[in-house]
C-alpha cells in the first residue's frame, strides 16, 4: 500500500526547516569544494553603498555568521548612471573576469542584486536590502543568510555559471526527497511558481511549451516558448500562458499579497530567480566589452529573458510602459540585446508547491513579520528575536515583532509594529503598524500609530552627528513633482506637505530640497534635524510628527536640516554597526545568564 502523501503546506514547512538546519550547520565552518557556492557576489549602487556592504560582510565573517572558504564580493555599478539590474549584472560579470581570468568559468556563482536605496522600505536604505534583519536564527538572520539557506541545495546540482536573484524576496519550495533542482542545461534556466493572473500582471510570466505529461508534480522540467514581462491579463490569454488547475490545490503566496490557487481556478507561472550557463555569460560579457559603457536602465528579467525561447519577438523592445525613465538609447539597446540572445533556450523549473514572498515595501514588511501566519510557520519566525523585552505580550494573529533590541519592562509595543536595533525605555509607547529602527528613546513619549522612525549616524566635518527620518509608513517617498508650486500634491502622514511646512515654520524655497531641482519629493525634502546625540535626534523628529498629529506648531528654524538623500551621503556605517554590536553583546550576555 502506498504511503499517504504529505499535505502541501506540511511538506513546504518541513523542506524549509531542513534547509535552515543545513545552513545553520555551515555557519562559521569552512566548506568543501562543491558543498557551497564558490563565489557570492552582491551588487551596490555606488561606492558609499559598496563600502557599507563590505564592512557588514567583514563583521559577519569575523563573527562566523557565514560559511567560510567562500569568496564574498561586492561589485559597484557604473558611476553616475542608473543601469538597472541588467546593467548591474553586466558590470558584475566584468568584475569577475578581471578578478579571476579564465578560472571563473569553473565556478558556481550566486549574484544578488542589492543596489538602490530602498525608498519603499527606508530602514534598509542606509545599510542595504540584503542586510535587512529577520526575526529568525541565532545570531539573527538577515536576508543574506536566508537566501543562502534557501538555495543550500543548488550549488551541488549546478553546472558552472551564475544564478541571479534579488535582495528583497524569498522563494520557498518543496519537492520529493529523491528529486533535485538541477541547473545543468545550456542557456538560461528559471524557477517558475503558480500564481494568480493578477499577480502575473506585476511579474514575469512563462509561456510553456506543451507537455505530454498531464500529471502535476511538485517538480517539473519544462521548456519555455516565450517570456512575458508584466503582461496584461488579455496578453496572457492570447499567448496561451493561462492554465486551469485540475488535480491539485494549494496555498500560494506570490507577490505583494498571499493568494490561493484553488481547485479549478486559472493560474499562470511567474518568475523569481534565473541561472545562466557559462557560455551565455561569455556571450553577455563579450557584448558588454564591445559596448564599452551602458547609458540606460536595463532590466535583467524584462530585457534578457524576453529575448529567449523560440517564440520571442522583437516587439517588446519598443514597449516602454513599465519603464521608470525612458532614455533615448533604451529601445536601441534592447534590440541589440535581443539580437544577441535570440535563439538561446529558456528552460523552466516548475515548482508547483512553492511560494514567493516580496519584502520590499513598508506594508509588506509589516505584514510578513507581524501578521502572516503562513510565513511564520514556514520559516519559524519569532516575535521576539535576539532581544530583551520582559513583558512581550502573548498575542494570537497580529503581534508586535522585536528584533535585536533592548526594551525596558513597562515599554509598550502595539500589535503590527516592528522594532529593530533599538533601545526603548519603560515610558515609551509605540502605536500599531509602526517601524522603529536604530532608535534610542528613554523619555516618556508616544509614537503615533503608522509611524516610520529610523535613526542614522552621520559624519559631518569629521564629527559624529545623528538624524532621524520620521514620516508615515504609507507615505510615498518616491512621488515627485517638477516645481515648487506643485509640492501641495505631496502627502506627509496623510496631510498636504504644504500644511506640514506651515506647522514647522519652514518656507517654500529652492533650498528646501536637495538634488535635482525638477524632481522634488519627500526623499529630497530638507526637513530632518541634525543633532549631537542619538536620543535628541529621535526626540526632535518625534516632536515633528506629533506636531502634525496634533496640528500644533514646532519651529524647525535654527536646526541644520537634511533630506533623506543627504543623510545617506553622510552616513557613518561604522558607528551604526558599533551601536548594533553593543546591543548584540548585551543581549548575548543576558541570554548566557539565564
């Protein structure tokens, strides 16, 4: 009699926990050849971000939080040009060739895109999305450790080449114990996850070649006829990308919100990471060497994968609907990439029992860390991780989440809020759905619900200072206007930004914003005071917020004010790491005394 099949959710949880255990056993140990990646490379947007990443990697290696015997690198994008993750991929490949010459053609390489300044999740802006902390593991995992854990099985079943992934998503999957995900075919190979058609409109969608096997399996190796990038629902139907579930039912969490793929519903297969064999890498590298420079934003998914498969056509190169900035060279560059890659195969590894989580916005971050029971179960997320908080409330459903922080006994943190790398006193009350990062608050204060409060160490004229960005978690920092007369269209904590400026007694002048004078946003608004101590910085910025909430006045004249953009240019990474390290040591000492 055949053994009963393990339920999909149980299989997914057990598979995930097995990978976490395997990675935990490798932390701080020297790995053998073929056991792990030969190279782990992280991309950075500029030299300041590159330095921040290198400092954090160095700290992790000293504390033996990563496997040893691996080459960890940070590669910076071309200076002065936003090249996208496609251009960043080309830059990284050239760096690898310069470092290793012909040797790297025998390496398995993990390339993680982590450039950019995370304007939708600014607590990751200063130190990077790939170093976002998670309430998991001891010492706590950041996104880097989690990605290395989830990909733990890949290197030993991979031909030499490069696996490309992003820093702010999580891929979970389960397959039969006797099976393996193999990256051993020529060309490109991508993972595919079943998703709703709505999710498909914001991701890449695979149009698969017909299969003779009608049975759904957890793992299927398929060929892709064509790849669609953020297609409309109509396009998915027209291209035969839509499937109907016949023999399986599962929970699926793809994209911004968890969704269900239920019996007899329609679905598509969406993308996450992809692999390039070394021959494809050589082809891209030769192209980059011939081009010399990249002067436009290339998408590794939209511009590389859409050129692949027998059904690929050149039409997509002229579609700039999903482009944030349409440079004059973009269409021409896309057409040259298409001509380079056309005829290259796109292999697809279908993972029918899998989930794809994105943690790139404040809303996603709060939901997945405080409310998402599925992810909590699958990863074993904790609500109190590497922290001291004697009165942590026991909640069902939505809870607070405290990561590597020290909170006094009577401190109150409401459900739905995340506190990381902070010290909060007994008289501090944090409202619901807040993000508190890198803060020191010991005074009697109420943090309003839906507040985002993140402190940075700065080095200005050789002296350490502090500034705290504070706004609403739902504020859109990327929204911009072209002229001062239009800043009334910007919203700060649910109010017109113009009204907020009146409350703070700030005048609307050209000096109010940093950077591009025709791209005015909350990101570039000079509204955050510089203070000589961390506690004063947090107190001052929270007073700003409370003035908005209470519609009272708070005069910011007399303060040295910075925009978030400027805060990042002055950031002192060493001081921020030292602050986190001190909290880590105190928590570790406390745990040893228990």
